[in-house]
C-alpha cells in the first residue's frame, strides 16, 4: 500500500467512524509530511483526492476540513 493510500485510508476511516465530524480540521500537508515521512506532493495528492471524493473541503489559507454531508 502506498503512503498516499495510507494517508487517505486513515483520514477516511476517522471521518466515516464519526471520530472527525463536519468542520473538523484535517492535518495540514506539513503535519502529514512529518507524521508519514513523505514528500509534500504525496500529502497534497492524498488531500486532493479526498476533496474530489467530497469527504473534505480545502480552503486556501485556512486549511482542510471535514465536509458537511450533502
């Protein structure tokens, strides 16, 4: 399993389990880089994919947050 897939899986798991509710801040790219010892591009790709799936919202200069249910 790739690091990107691990990051996505762990964040998605916390969202789906209810551990992280709507509006909860998701770790930043830099926090993910430190925690997973990965490149920023890897962290960015994982967050971008979660955003494209509608699980998180990315707000420029504010961060990433768990999306509200549609």
